[in-house]
C-alpha cells in the first residue's frame, strides 16, 4: 500500500509495483481517505523515517581509507 500526496511520481511507482495507492491531500475534503488514511499520519511517518535515517548518513565506504 502507498499513501501519498498524489504526485505523478507516486502514481507511477504504485502502477509499476502494482500496489494500492491512496491519495491524501492537504485541501479540505481530501485529508482523510477511506476513513483511516490521514495526511497528518503520512507526514508523521515520513518525519520518523527521516529521523531514523539521519544518523546513518556517514562517510561512504570508498572514503574510509582517507
């Protein structure tokens, strides 16, 4: 399942992977999709993913010898 803001790239990824795609927008009436997918949930998950990845962005292996 992919829940996104509905950009064309997101649509293409969902179609290529044959996965279900829910579009949760930021305008009134589009914030909640299917009763459980909410744009704030998507933004929260994205922020948590970014916080998780930040410490892992160290030097690349080819530069470790220098």
